[in-house]
């Protein structure tokens, strides 16, 4: 269910109206049900993974805090996993959805209960649950600290196994094919037809953050299962974040919420502006970007430059547009999600950029990876090493491909170089000026753009081809790429105008900082751009692939 689809336009008002009618103690149950329906809309089988992740993290959080979990709670968790696995994985819901002429007379149980793989998974889940309960009985007798650490390891490992299998299994097999062939085996036998569950990178990271925070005593474990399940599956942020921390989001979910007119208007503004960025800008430049990065022909220097700059706008408008819609939707329900983007392209250095771009991920990598690796505590060389390792793994988080690893390594090196330069400049006083600010912003924007070239290129070979074009075809102004859509040509100046206004006003939304006639005119222009942009079909958000 895309945010920019008719289905969602119907779904959201229905959920909102019923939510406002219900008393508080029923609202979270309704939001959880709506979140599960929202996710099941993509593929009902993957809903089992969310329930699995939820139950494992919920149980681990309680064990970390209390040292044990009650028999009643373990029994409920076990039964819930078995029942959900049967109904979400074993049962073939397509059999009921497809027209069946003789369904009333003859019911085919074999067709209704899915494939052999579904039954195998059901059996494995059952055996794992039995083994876990048996192993729990012996583990619970160990020392308190060991029990807490063991629960932490189980929580992290379970999330990483879900993420690793579905996202990286085939990538791993592809890169060890030489080893498999050395044993006279066919590598194709080990490839699996795995579909990447949408949003898996986000809710697994949210689960890891939760168990680590409980272990570090940064937050209390949530004992109300429905509240915790809603924390993991809250539908506005489920598919592409932001990756909110438990201590912030769980507290809002657990308490009674009061929705103000100001909060509602802010939410509607964010939804509208997010749709503008997605439909008008991001979708409007897709053809141009695709015609250069996915073409087998020879692109000119200006083609590469234009496509790279447009992709820089595309990924920002696409991802920040999703975040705006997510945050706006959450505000309608009285919940505040964290700010994920804060005018990142006005950054003057990489450190500033990563404090403004995908803030929920960059802070997650800092707190749960960079600092545990040692951060900047063990000397300069180790600091640079930790920066690069963190960014490489951050790149790999985006997808199972070498270009993402190269993109992460590139930004890790840029961060390390910036730290070296900053250390050298600390003894030199440089007078601040407008020209100096513009120069540094433009220079770092160019560095960021080249990073997006690496990110978008489908292969190593394409990275090398486009990079050589930038160097050896410099100045070639023959433009052969596809033209951006009319909506983008109209909307990009409006978008840039809004960005510059909000940057000048220190991030304050333009409707708050401009006189009414001006912000009304901007809204009117955005509505016109949306009318033009909606003439084309809705496209999936880029970060749904990650």
C-alpha cells in the first residue's frame, strides 16, 4: 500500500475516523490491527516475520530486566507464534481470494494449505519453540549477569538472522561461487528464490535498538504486549522509518494522547509537502536518471552531471517525502516521530551532513556500532578505522550489492579525511564569511553528488564508466538523456525556493516564516504541480528496496 496511492487515500481516513471515535484503551489495538492490515497488503506471509521479531524482542527485553519470564507469558508467546505461522505461512489465502466455481460444494484442503515449503517452515518453527523452552529451563539457572547478556545476544542474533537471510543470503552465495565450484558442486543449487520483505531493515534495527537500550538501562522493558507490538509495527514508519528509539516512541504509545488543532495542521502540511516532493520532484526525474544510469549506451559529460544532480534531488525528495508523510500521518494520531532530514544539502562538511541526513539511521549506527567499536577513544588510527567500518556496514545495510559497500567506504574515507583536516585547522583561525560558506557548501555538495553516483550505479563497471566520462569527456555539452517530466521542471524551482527559505529561517517551515499571501501562493503552486504530476502512475519509494 503506497502512500501515494488511491488505496492509502481511502485507508488513512477510515483508520483515523475510527481511531477518534474509540476510547483510549481501544485506540492502540485499532492502530495495531491497522498496521498489520497495512503490511499484509504487500504480502500476508511476511507479517509472520514482524510477529516473530516482536515476540522475540518482547521476551528478551523482559528477561534482560527481570532475569526470567513467567510460564504464562512464555506459553502465550509460543502459541501465538505457532498460530500465526499456520495462518500466515501455511494457509494459502490466494485460494480463497481467487474465484472458485465449486467452492461451496468442494473445498480443496491441499490447495488451501499452501506448499510443502510452508509446512516445512511450520515444522521448523514448532521444533524451535520446543527447543527454546527446553533450553530456557537450563539457562534460567545461570548467573544473573550471564542471563541478561544471553538474552541480549539472542535478541540481536534473531534480528540479524532475519535480516541476513532475506537480504544477504543470495549475495553471499554469489560471492563464494568459486569456493562452491572448487568442491565440484553447482552454485545454482544453493540459490533460493527469496523475496525481500519490505521494511525488514527498519523493524529489525528498531528491535535491536530496543533490546540494547533495555540492557544498557536506557529504557524500561514494555510489559504490555499490544503496546510493544505497535511500537515495532506502527504503520506510518513501518516500511522506511524513521527508526525511532524505544524510550521516545514507546512512551507516547503507552500514554493517553491529546490531539490539538496545531498538531493536526502540522501533520496535514507534512503529508501534503511529502506528496509534493515524491510525486512532483522524485517521480518527475525518474526517466532522466534511468536513461543514464541504466543505459548501455555512451553518455556524455553533461548527461552524467545532470543525471547525478537529479538523482541527488530524487533520492532526497523520495526519502524525505516518505518521512514527511510518515511523520504527518503519525501526528494525526497524536504521535511525534523523530525528524529524519534537516536540510542536509546545505551542509558544509560530512559530519554536518550525517547529522542532517537519515538522522535515525546515522545516530543508530553511531550509538550501536561506532561507539561499541571504540569510537574515538583509542587513538587517531583506530578512530579512522571505526569510521570506515561503520560507514561500510551502513552502506551494506542499504542493500546486498558492492556499489553500496563502495558508497559506504567512500563516505567513511571522506569522514576520516575531514577529521584529519579539522584537527589541522584547529590551530588556524579562519574568518567566517558568506563567500566561505557558499564555497564550502558547494564543494561538499559536489562530493555528496559523486557519492550518489556510486550509490545509483548498478555495477562496478558502470561506476568506472561514468567516472571516466566525468574525467575524460569533460565539457561535452551534448545532452542525450531523457527529458524530465513537466511536473519536475515546474516543481524543482518551487522546491528549491522553499529549501532556501527554510534554511535562511533556521529550519522553520515556510508557512510559519512567510506572510500569508506568499505561503498561500507557494501552496497554490504546489497544488498545480501535484495536478500535473498525478497524470502519471504512482511509483514505489526508493527506500522500500532497502
